[in-house]
């Protein structure tokens, strides 16, 4: 099955709809095309924070968030991120099914 970059954009839109209103507005503001330099700076800082995850407060959660933010401006990242998101969903479903089989 071929994955298209638009599928990643649709996933981000669906996920942002689940956020509280204040965060939805912040994500929408950040995704506007005129916010390119703010978005790039934030994504670089998040990626660097993810790399230094051994420090307090910084963590691995920052790395995928930075990559997702960077994908807004680097279309080549959208397909690998969508593929990774689908893999994570499949693994989560398998773990949940195994948990239900084992513990009811």
C-alpha cells in the first residue's frame, strides 16, 4: 500500500481536533505558513532536547514532536512519520489484544 504525504496531514488534523481548545488554537497558529521560522526553531529545539533526554525535564517525547513539527516544512518526512505512526498503532493493538487474552 502506498502512503501519501496528505495522510500525515490528515492525521495531524484529526489529532489536533482532540486537543483542548487553547492547544488547538496554538497548533493552528503554529501550522500557518507564515510561521515558518518559528516552527523551524521550535522543531530544532525539540529535536535537540530529545537527543539530550538524559537530562531532567528533557525527554524522548521531544524528538518525535520535533520531527512532526519539522514535517510541516519538509515533505520528505511525512511518509516515514505516517509509516511509523501506523506501526505504533499496530503494535499498540497487538499489545492490547494480548493483554485482554491474558487478563480478560
